C-alpha cells in the first residue's frame, strides 16, 4: 500500500542510491555498445562553488536532455568535472591561512600549493554532492578536474604546440590588473560599479605661447604623471592650429605633443583628451597609432612609482614642484590623487571640478579598483583560430539556440584581440617556459626538454629559471570537450564521444568559454566540439530583479530542495525556461509544482485503491471503451508534444505539455469520468479501464522522468511491485514513441463532454451562480450526434456541472445565458438564481476599472523618459500587469457577451 503522501526527503537519497547500484548513468554500458552516442560536457563549476540558481537551471536543462536521450536508447555520456578556479581558490586558501596568521609567501610556493591540494581533497567536492541532490545524471565515475594529471598533460601540449606555431608569444601590453591580488584578470572577472566621483579639468600650457592653454578633463588625475600627449579631433577648428605643437605637462614639466586623432570627440567635454598609454586601454591604441612612448607610473600594488623611474624622468627639467611630485613615490594611488589635485590647484592649473558619476572597474573577487597596467604577459594570437570558429557557425556545423546569440558570437570573434593567458598566481597550471640569464626563453613540456633546448643553443648546460606565472583558468577549460575524453591520447572515448552534441550554458561566457572551446577544438581536433549551443536565460527574483547578496533577494536552490523536493524545483525551472526570456522565480511557483507532485502521487494512490494493475503486454490499440480510447489518444498527443518540445530545446513547452496532460486531462477528467466504471460492478469495461489507467500511469512516469526523476522513479518501483516484472530502473526504460493513434470519434464525444462541462463551470463562475446551486441546462435544437452523446453521458454531465436536468428545446428560455460548444448552442436559465442586471453592472464596473488601469500602464510604457530611467524589472512588471489586465478584460467581455442576450 502506498504511503499517504510523497516525502521527497525520504525518497531522494534512496533513489539516488538505486541509480548508482544500477550504474544507470554510466556511459559505454555493455547493453548500449551499438547504440548511437549522445554526449554533453558539463560547464565545470568552480571547486570553491556552491549550488546557486544559475547552476540549478543549467544542470536541470542538461539533465532533461540526457535522461530523454538515454530513454530513447542512446549511449549517453554526461561528462562531469570541476574547474580549479585560480583566483577564487587561492583566495579561499589564503583566507584560511590568514586565520592562522600565516602569509603564503612565508610558506613558499611548493608548500602553499600543497595546502591548496589538501583543501581541495577536503572541501572541493561540495558542488558535486549538491548536483547529485538536484538529480544530475552525470557519469560520476568519469569525473575530471582541470588540474588532474591527464588534463594537465593536455594543457602542456597545447601551450607548447601553439608556441611552436607562433601563436603563443610574450608581449608588453595593458591588462586588467588587480592591485590586491597583484595579477592580471580577465574581463569576466571585472565588475563595473557606478560610483559618484569627480571630473577634474586641468589646464595644460602651450609651449611657446605664454598666454594660451588647452584644457583636458580626467577622473584619474594621478595618472597624468604618465601623460605622453594630448589628442584633439583633426576636424575640430578650435585646436587645428595646435596640432603638431607641444603642451607642457603641469607639475612635471614634460613637453608632450598635441596629436590629431579621431578618438577625441569634439562634442564631449573640452574636446581635448590627455593620452596616457600605460594606464588606459583606449590611450594605448592612440599611442600605438602615433608611435608614442609608454610611461608607467604605478607599481603592482597601485602605488606611485616615479623616483628612479627612467621613463618618467626622461627629458623632465628639475624644478621645485617636481620635487613635490617625486615625494609621492610609494604613495597609494588614491592618496596621491588628493595630493596631485592640491598641487594642481596651488599651481593654478585646476580649471574646474565637477561632480561625475561613472562606472569604475572592480575585481569581482577582491573588490579592489582595477587598473589598466602595463606588464609583460603571455598571449595567444587568436585571430587565425577565430576565423575558423566563425566559419564553423556560419557554415552550420554548430548552431546557437536561440539563434540571435550568433550575433554576439560573431561580433566578438570579428573584433577579437590577443588573449592574455598568464596570471601572477601560484595556484594553476604553471607556464612551461624557462629562462636563461640572458632572458632567452625555452618552452617545453618538461624541464629536461628545456635544458636540452638550452644546450642546443649555447653548446653547454646553463642555469634555467621557470616562469612563475600560471595560465588563465579559461585556457584549460577551453580544452574541456576533448581533454576530458583523454586527449592527447587517442582513447576509445575520444573516438566515440567527440564531437559532443549539445552545450548548455549562459550567455555571459560565450566569449570566454564557448568561443575558445570552438577555436581549440577545431584547431586540435579538426572538428567543432559540439553541434548545438543552447543559451539559457537568467534566473531572477519574482519581480524580475537580478539576484544578489547585497539586495538580499538570493533564493538558495538547496533550501527549496529541502522544503519542496528537487522535483518541484526542477519542474518549476523547466516550465519557465522559455527561449530568450529570463525566469522570474518565486517560492510560490515551486510550491505549486510540489502540489503537482502531490497530485500525481494521489492519482497513483487512487489507481492502486481501485485495483488498477499493469497488464502483461497491454496493447493500447485493443481498447474498446470510448473514454479509454480518448484518454489514450490524449496521452499520444502529450507524448508527441513533449518529445517535440525537448528536441527543439523548448523546455517550457515540453514541461507544460506534460503538466497539462497529467493534471488537466488525466487527473481532472480521465479519473473523474472513470469513477462510475471503477466503482461499478465487475465487467470487461472495468477491467479495460483499470488496465488503461495503469498503462497511462506508466506513460506519465516516462513523460515526466526527465523533469521529475525522483518522484517518477519511486512510482515506477511501486507500480512495478505487482504485474509484469520491471526489466530496469525507469532511468533506463524506453521512451514511448507513441501510444496509438488519436481517435477522432472518441475525442469528438469525450472532448464535447469536457468542453461542455468546462463552459458551464466558467459561466457559473463568471455570473456568480452559488457553488451548490443545481441549475438546468437546455440544448437548443442539437444535432442527432449530440443527442446520442447526451444519452450516453447525461448522468456524468449533470454530476460534474451540478445540473438539475438537461432538456432539449427549439428556443432559449427567458433569462438564460447562452453557451456555444463546438458549434452547438446551449442555455443556462438563471432566473431566480442570479440577479442578472446586478451582474451586468458589476462586470461593466470591473471592465471600466481595467480600462483605466490599462490606459495608465500604456501611458507609462509610452513615456520615453520612464523607459530610460526605470530599472528593467520595473518595466517588465508594468508589462506583466498590462498582460494580466488584458486577459481579465477578455474574460469579462466574454461574460458580458453571454449576458447581452438575456
């Protein structure tokens, strides 16, 4: 006997153990050796990470695909693994050491890295355990790590090979520099934060014209110490006569040229721009165009470096004010900013200070203000790799879903810059490059090989020192689709599962991960790494705001799993995962799908209590009863809709098709309509109905398994205790291609009953008929077909619609609401039951109120100022309110139309 209720907490761990015991998720199973492979690589979460709502959505969608294809008989590999997460992991371990008052530098590199591995062994598997709680059906026996032995070997080979091909090189360029961690970081690790600051306008004297100056504006006056030019637009008449002349840099006295460059915008500020190539990405490009020198005035910690700085002091005349500038040496950049402003004001060079709110880059991990910083780093020339990655998508070898994300991919690859791959950290893949005392570099897969290269160059052994930097985390994850399968070894797994099929990921890493996997896969494997990239949207809070700890609106998926079960969370996310539309998640939605799980459980209990048992080799085509043929036809329709939805990555449509069939068709109608048969005397009709209900319950388990695996696997086991023995766990059971044809005659009859009862219930509700009132129904000149249907279903219709009687007439009685059902007209006489005049007044009043609300919203949405100023979530909320109001107005209009003839 089934338990009275479904308890996810009691079931989930037991079901997970059952899957493990059956090796349900293992790729390359003996029974699927000849099956067509289907493979997905998991976007490797950071080993420091915990399951957040983005992970929950991403992995739920991957799991739906994997469970679906596994049930369709394919040999599925869902490749799991984690990323070593350079900065994040180093930061976690440094914080642990700080509690013990230990600095990593006092430990030394080797001991520090050992401590990180120790931490990884203790705490690095947390995210994997949480993914298992979500129900992720990865082949956990194949879990990989971006710094495991095999993947490290792949990283070494790729670096060495690309260097040998001239695609990896060392260069001095600007990078995003984190002064706290003292390392270069990627654009993805930079967070732009709006801050209230100032715009300082500074007068630069014109050399040779004592009474003339040119004014520039800056938000970072401390960087002016590294100014090397002033740029003006070549067509700006205000400054045309100054082009080619020199300005004198205030405080420093350096003569700097005034150059013509279109980077300067005559409409912005003064139209003149200070050029500091060593401290600004745009200025760096201007400097390259005009062959300007680079003067770096900042150190690794963001401190001022001017004393002894040859580039800074070159051609600078000594002066009393320069001594004040040199006194800034070693100062923090923000302290120096205040002093530079004070000195400019004292010199009379400060023209104006205006309040200015602007975006300031911060390190997402450190919180420090990021500096564009000039350093020697390792780069990949990705231009030739990008060309092939572009061609692959344009040629249709890989497609994006939704298709509009191709534009983002194209835009980035068409304008791609060299990729900075070195990081000044200790945790990561150490760059395989060794230097001799003269600075010659030897790139090799091992130190022995580097010494061999050095001997070939020098003719004898020389001392070599390894590069201390490590590789950008994205470098190793770019190899993920083939390195996880054993490359550079030519393994059987590589031959079978590469290229993979679908990549499910977020839009924010199209540049950093998707494009780089495409480039590396095509270059080293001569084939795209995946045929489809499905880009999912963001999960926001119920008002549409992005979740963040600072806002206090973060919803923890593990809390939801604890309260409502993994199935409820998964079904919620799937049902809301419309292509290109962010998910507005509320706890109430998850609670609603927990209620759905309860509904399914109760339906199964009802079936059990009514003796619905599975029948050996039941053939749906053998069903004789009209109700059963209708239910089987609706089931076939649901199978087709769910299959099509998953195949086309319309997860919401697939989930909602399953939901509609289970709740609206099976629970609300099939079981309800079957009650008289099930509670009646034994008969062939009763036996058939029991078999059909048991069969459909099995089909429901299959349909819902990709979305709600724990509940369905539990029901599969329970319903398998009687009747024919199950041959496998549900996770390995075959997907149903069809349950038989949709029979038109059965649909016409039962569909008519369902539609008639639905229309009567709707009319009762809209006109405020008391819930317990028994009212008559009149069919107006029905066709012979409808008369026959009524004879067969009279009692059922009266019971479900709460009717006192059903009669037939040629004309409607007075004071009757008319209904049109599949072209036939029916009437509900409401005289003495409802005050129809009062109902018309009430509905007209509500309609007018809605009209006013819609007009107000339209005025807002038509206001350009509102659209420009209001947060995105507020605009979305207004649009949603408008849709709801329009929907309600339509229902009221329908009700008034019914009453209009009364």
